[in-house]
C-alpha cells in the first residue's frame, strides 16, 4: 500500500532536515528571471487580469524551483519584482497586492488558504515550497489598511510595501520583510515606519533577508550581519548595472567578502534596463555567478555553501583597512593629478604612465596607494589611480570612500570614469590600499567582459588588496569600496505619497 500524500510529504521533509543537520554545508539556488511584464497603464486592471499575469511568472518560477529541488537545493531565492514587474503607479499596482500576515500566526497557506483574506499568490508559493520540500524566497506586494487616526496614513487609506516572503519546506510562512530603502522610482510603495531586521533559524544556519537598494545602507544590512550575526543573507534584487563599481556581480561579491557572510543574490533579467547578474557569494568569493547582457533568458544557479562561514578555517580575520596606507608617504613626481567624473562623483585621478609604479593619490585627507606592474600595456589603453571621499547619489545621498585602479574608456583622460566593459592590458601584480575611515570596505576585482576574479586576489590584515597568481587576465578595475554609514544623510520621508 502506498503512503498517503501528507505522510509521504512528512517523510520527505524529515529526511531533508536530517540531511541538513548531518552536514555543515547546504545547497542553495538563485534564479535570474526574465520577468513577463504587464502592459504599461496608469489605471488598475481587474484582479483576475492581475492574477493571470502573476501566474504566468509563477509558472516559470515553479519550473526553476522544481529543478533546484531535484538537484538537491535546500533553498531557492527568486528576484525582486519577479512576479509582476515594475511598471506601476501607486494605483495601478493595487490589484497585484495581498495582505501578508505576520509569520507569528503560524500559517501554511497551501493547506489553509481561507484562514485569512484571499491570497492566491501566497497559497501558490506555499505549495511550491511544500510540494518540493524546499525553502522558497519570493518578492511580492503587501497591503495594509490605515485610517485618519494614523497621521502618516496615505490619502488612499492604505500602506503598500515592497515585500519579501519566505516559506519553509512545509509551506509555512516563516519570514516577511518590508523594504526600507526604496529606490527613487518606487513611488508605488511606502516606507515602513521603522526599519525591520528580519531573521529566521534553519537547520543550516541563521538567515537574514533584505531587498536590493537596502544593501547599501546600515539599516538593515549592517544590523543583520554585525549585530544579529546572521550566517547567510537572502537578497531578491532588481539591480540595474552601473560600471565601473556598481555592477551586480562585482558589488554583491565584494559585499559578501567585506561583511564575511553568504549572500544569495537573485536578480531580475531585462537587458533593456541593464538588469542581469546574480550569484551565490561567500566570504571567500563567488561559489557561482551569472552575468548575461545579451540574451533574454532566465538562468538557474546552484552551489554548495558553508552553513556557518565564520567557523571556516579560511575565514578572513579582522582587517584594519587603513593600517598599511597610513604608513605610506607620497612619492614626489609621480602623483600629478586631474579631476574626473564617475557619474556625478568627482574623483581625483593620476595616470599610470609607466608599466610599473608605486605612488599615492589623495582627495583631501583620504589617500589611496598603489603598487603595480603591467605585463603588456596596450598603447591604446590608459589606466588611472583614483580617490573619492564624499556623498554619492541624487535624491538619496550616502557617503563613499573609494580607491580604484581603473581603465579609462579611451586614451582621452576626459573619459576616465565612464563605463567600459573590455580591456587588453594585463597586470603581473597590483597592491591597492587606502586610509579608510571605516571598517566597512568591500574589495572588487573586475576583468574584461565584466568577469569576476575568484581566487586570484587576497585581502591582507593591514588592508591591502593584492593579486595572487602573477599575470592577470585583462583588467577593468581593482577597487576598495568603503561606506561611512555614520556620515549618511537622514533616511527619507517614510512614505512616498
């Protein structure tokens, strides 16, 4: 006699938990999804039409979830905006929203769909997790009614939140996170009144979650890692790539290394918006990553990760990011400088005129030091050492300190800082450091073709980012990206009405 479906599911779930408990590793997946977008409109569609579009996207996500589970994944992260896209006004997105309860209610939508208000998206996501015995992470919209007794209640009588949800292998809602740092175009959503630090325990470590733009700010990103000591961060994102420093794979990999945690980054895929790049990133570098700016196809990544990376024998010890650079004196005659723009940020640059060099560039009191040796400098390529210390951003400003070895777009120095994806020049060695005023520094090395350099550089305890294995592949950038959170301007207004 075959076991009943509930008993069979319970048995499979129990085996999955035991397998995870028996190991200090786990298998994770992220899916880069080419989202099926709605027609652009300022008017709300019917609830039935909204659900029809979301089901089309969930059909694709369900296929990725099934494949990930068949390959042994314990958890899968899907992208921000992955179920309905981003072409919305505040009014037009309303039919796509559901009321998402606090996970403390102990709810499995798949088995109890009528317990709360109608929630077909949560029900389906819950069933995907339950039927495949896998944690499912998704991004949807939450709606919460409010009234005039709440002075910050929007005029339409409701809050609308960009929201991440997590369902465990039984299909239970175990986490809900409302995005705190909204990007400037997200006027369809409200800010939560207070930042949320959402964590949950699994058989393979302590997890935290936040969304896209959040990664650049103290709350919630630093709070989760430095104060709440999570092992792994779940990161649904809709990241628009911006060279030279904010391409998804380079910054997300650097953030995982700088913070010393796993980062499961799932991006949307849309080449017209420069959206691509996801990965399974660790403190040692990427376990797997994907970057495709040509095709319009989704992509599934799966890798085995350490459940508790801080316990790894290869875990990077504490770095004093300014130790080495503060001991360096300027080298007269080799630091002629000029100003150049990286988007709106005005850097102080110095050209690398020779095949080898050892010099410092400063912007105010902030200094960057570089030792380098080129192996085949192309006469058609120019590299510079650059320093920046100041506020970045237009509507929302935040403080950066950046040291970078950077390829210019052409031999015209006025192009230094403009986006460039290809290079020919290789380096035999490089060592970059800076007099950072923060402990939060993220190391990046980017090769020609927007490719990462796993295992080909290291960070020393005195703050130097150094090459490891001799001649590199053609190089785009070597960067130390620092964040001075304490100098940030206050968080914007809590609502975007």
